[in-house]
C-alpha cells in the first residue's frame, strides 16, 4: 500500500555514515542491527551509568535509541541531498527497562516529501521471552542539507 | 487554584536522595538548580559525547533532563512511602540544542493521587538571549514503594 | 506474548451497553463493526457537518472515533466492576480525511491492572484502496465503578 | 523573546472566514471568544449529544475545540496565501468535562515558516472556580493554499 522504495540508492551508506557521527549512540554503546528501506533496528546494551533511581534504564536512554531508530528509518527513504530531523515524539513506557539489553525497531508508517511519521517498538533482548518495554510515535521533517547549515 | 502543598515534609531530601541515585543524571553532568513544591529545574551542560550527527545535543539527552525534571516535580508532591514513575511523555523539539548548556524546568500541571501531569520547558543557558529548545508534556504514576520492589 | 484473555465473561455486552450510552457516537453516526478481546473497530461515516474548512472531516471527529475504539478495546479486558477512562492520547493525522467513510481500529498494546495502553489506526473505507488517515496512541486508566460516581 | 507580529494584516478576517467554514464548529455550537496575534479562544457549550457514557463531554469533543483553537492561533501568524493544518496533537484529560461550558485557549509556542507549535488549555466556564479540564500540545504545518487544492 505504502511505497517503501528508497529514493537514494546510497541509502545504506548515508545512514551508516550519519550514525557513526552520532556520538550519543557511541556513548550509549548502541549499534545498527538491521537496516532496510523504511526500517532500522538499533541495539542498546544495559548499563548502570544510564539508569534511573530504581536500577532500570532511564526513560531518556530508551527514548534515545527509539528516536534514532525512527530517524534513521525515515532517512532510508529521504531523497539525496536531504537530512531528517525529529520534530516531536511521544513515548509510552510499558515495562521496567531491565535485562541484558534492548532492541529499538523503527519503522516508517507514512513517508512524505516534508514530513515522515515513524513508529518504534523497544523490546528486551537476551534469554527468555522478549518484553515490549516502550512504543514511540514520531514526526520527522525532511530538509535540504544546506538548510541545516544556515 | 491547584494546591501545591507537599504531603511529605521531607520532600526536598527525598528528591535529592533519589536524584543522587539516578546514575544517568551524573553521567550527563546534570544537577538540580531549583527545587520547590511542584517545581524542579535541572541543568544539563552541552557535551559532544551526547550529540547527534549535526553537533546538536541528541533529542534523547534533552528528553532525559526534561523527563527527570518532570518526574522530580511530581515527586515533591507525592505522599510519604510513594515513588513516581513516568508512564509516557511527548516532547516537541523547537530549536537546535546548541550552546553552552540547558535548563529543564519541570512543573506540575495537575497533581493526583494516582496520576500526575507535568510540563517541562527546556531553555538554552549562557550569554545572550535564552532560547526555548523543547517542551515536554508528561503523565506520571504515583505508586507505593513496596509495589516497585515486587 | 501478551495475554488477551478477558477477565469479564460479559465483556461483549458491557461494551455494547456502554457504547449505546455514548451519545457522541450516535451523534457522529458511529457503530461498532468488530469486537473481540483487546480489539474494537468503529465505523464513522463522512458527514459535512463534522468537517473542517477544506471539506475534510475535522481532526476532532476522527479523534473521537479513534479514542472510543481504544477505550472500548481496553474495556474488553478490564475486570468486572471497573470502567475505563482515557488519560491522554496522541494522534498523527497522516492523510486528508476524505471519502465515504472511515474505520477506527483500536487494539490493546499492553493491558494493565491500573493503566492500559492502546493504539488505533483509522482507515478510509469504500471502493478503492483504503488509506491510513490517522494513528493514535492512548493511555487509559482502569477504575472501580463506584470511584467514578464519587 | 518570540515574535508575535502577524505577517498578514488581514489575519483577523481570514481566521473568522475560515472558522465560519468549519461546519464541525457550528455543529458543536463553538464560537471564537478572543482573537489576537498568536492567540485564539474558542467557547464550547456543554451538550448531552456530545457526551460519553458517564455524562461528561467526550474527549473527542474537547479535543475538537482545542485543536481548532491551536490551529487558528497558528493561522493568525501565517503569511498571506497559506493555510495551516494540524500534523499531530497530544491531549491530557485532567478532569471530567462537566459544567455549563468550556473555553479552549490556544497559544502559539513557536511560530515557524514550515511548522508551528501551539499549546491549548481547556477550562470549565460558568459560576464557581474554573477547572483545567485538558491541555493539548500540537504541531501544525503551514502550506501554500494551492498545495491544499491539489
């Protein structure tokens, strides 16, 4: 129904280059685990230094991975010469962020020339049943790159 | 109109103790700058290691400070023996997160026995006019502390 | 993974009775088209009197159907003697709300004793390919019915 | 800090003309009570036919007034030849929507060339203390009018 055909044949390399420049992802130990047109999964290991007062990963750390997953999912579909920025997002925290690690799966719900809407689900990883930790709904803007430099 | 009378006379010490246990805040270099019934301001210094691909602070880092500001604003009004957890939040990113630092100002909009709603504004700090970088609307749940341990 | 077993064997009749008491649904001409544990679909016919300035259905009319679909999806799973109220919702409007009618499909993402999180998708109906018009993410509170009367 | 200077000298008449074309507002009995650059207040009378199962106004009816208040607040600041559409909104329902009527007060938080962010508060009206019933945070897109016709 909705087209998931990348307009930029170099979509994979541009996503990986941009991700490598996101120092916040390196700081969190996050990595791209899956990349396809309209879809990016990012892993986030559990780490005490990003926890809140009860020893769960802070909502802001979980949101960081989900926001980047949605942003790069949108970026796979954006035309050459454009960048993608989050305009806003909403996240529901569904279960305590415990366990060895997390996977944030970002998907494009509706690609657009100016605005793209994405949804991410964040699951626990490791042995045992995975749990749905969070869901995020994001609006992103697609902008010509010179615009960003101004 | 809305009461901002703390139910816990030890509200200040409980907030500071809980904040001290949020390792994520220490990792970000965040600090409580203001604390009153229904209001908490948290400072967040700019740091390259929490930036996104354009050299602005990552939305997840800004969201971390705003989420904690709202959470602790709610916590100042929660009864003794309770803790506060974010259920969900929505953040609008209004301007690039540049500059020497940021201040996330969390305020209680409506305190409740079970649910509290807060709003945070995040401003740039430093010389020159401050800019409104982000606004967050959060729903938080007030729960008996034993519940959290189960 | 997540249980979708109704705790109230009379879930279907309680949903239909409550829906019949929602005068707003009758005013909009909305009807329940599908009802199962954790899932409710509500149809909404197009009508000029609920339109905005460009002749599309007003976002508030679309949101009304999606909010009720999520609320009743949550209500199918709530225990006997409880009611369900929306705490908050966020809706993304993905395409102009044109066409002969709409179907709002509400689904429970995570049922809970106190809070339930639901997601609704709103599609166009009628001849031709259906279009995704809106997506809504909602938080709902499950409360004992006497509480509502106080 | 943020400029609230209308770019269109005819901002008031264009808002009132557009509002008059929103049949949904007439159906709800809503009216513009206040209009200034970056600010629009809309009244909404209580009516049984827009209520939910407990006799409170349906969240979708409250959201309709708040969405239009935010949309028209944004429209007061948009340049000549443009229209404004809601991209998304999030609403927190803070108290039961009871009473003789409501006032939805929409305000521009950040005007922009492409995107404008607004916030609305909805209060009860009538005798006695007003209550804050809901708060809405909205993202709106400013588009050339021919674009809307395509």
